[in-house]
């Protein structure tokens, strides 16, 4: 005998599948309502970053810190990245999360960032690197994000870096603070190269008045890092205000 007893959720999912079919953001295959916008086969193609590199020159470094050559004038210690940009669905996931309002992807992306952060912290605090790294105390640190100009945020409806930071904060049970604002509108970084990127950002980030970062360890969240100018400009403001250690945490190196 056929069992007609379907759960309310199964009925709901069946109706939703019929009315609003959901497609994988990477391969366009139809997926079920319960899948988070990436099909199983594409999800398996995601390659997590195991060996972090210097954000400036790409040389292998411990935990993604700047190498001795590139660390000059940097306020950021380094950047930890979660997955490879060009492998599997990552590029499409970021694009849809950032520009097409598919906020549900944030959960999966944030989860990968949490895994990456945990991996790096484990090696920072317990591995061979312990000798030249003083311990990084995650639960005493502050999680923040690269701010967006209010007009741009209003247009998009959200700041993708903030969405990620808030999910990560929740998953790790650490404080998330909006430490910085961006009162001045700037040209899009993607349109500029090297030096002009740095100039474009000079003085654009401001510490929020009621934030105290003195002697704190801070992790700045962003979606993608390219040259690292944005994260470093943010870090410079925090360092000037007395922050002890500042790291960047991103989904990918673009
Ligand atoms: Zn797919
Ligand atoms: Zn380097």
C-alpha cells in the first residue's frame, strides 16, 4: 500500500519546488528547496585553503601573514582565506551573495570561514609557529567588517561583509562590533590599480566614536581580498587607535 502520509514540510517543499523552482548558482541544475543554492556535485568541488599565503606576493607563509619583504608599512598581520576563488562554485556563490541578494549563501560561506579560522588558530596556538606567535585569544577578540558607504549599502540593502561577520560571530560566540564607518564615497577599487587603490582609500575609514580597541585583537571580515589595500586601510585606523593585533578573514583571494 502506498503511504500518503507526507509531513507538512514535505508538502510545503513539494509546492515550493513546483511554484518556485530553485537552481544551483553554479551549474543551473534544479535543486530542492532544502539545498542552500548549490547542488551536491558543485559543493564537492569547493577547495578549502590549507596552506595560506602572503596576501601581497602569494608566497607560502604561516597562517597567511605578510612575508618579511611585504610586511613593511602594513597594519595588518595577514589575511586568512577560506577557499580557492577559481575552484568549484565559489566565484558564483560570492557573486550571487554579493550582487543578487542570495543572502542564504552567507551561511555556507561563513561556515567555511569559521573552519578556516579555527584551522589557522589551531596551528597558531599549538603548532610549531607558537614560538614566534603569542597566543591569539579568539574569545577576547573583536570581529568587525569592512564598512560600506551608507548610500551604497542602502542601494544593495545590506553590507555583505557585515552579514558574514554577524553569522561568524554567532557561530563562534564572539563579539561583533561595527568599529568603522566610511563617510566618504570612493571609486570602486576594482577599477583602479596598485598605487591608486591605496590613494583612493586614504582617510576614508573612520573609527566609530564609542569604540575602544586599545590592546584588543581584531579580525576584519571581508568577502574577497585582492591587493589587500582595503583591509590594510581599515587596519591602519584600528592600529592608530591602539589595537594590538589585526588579522583579515575572507572567503577567497580574488
Ligand atoms: Zn551545481
Ligand atoms: Zn609577500
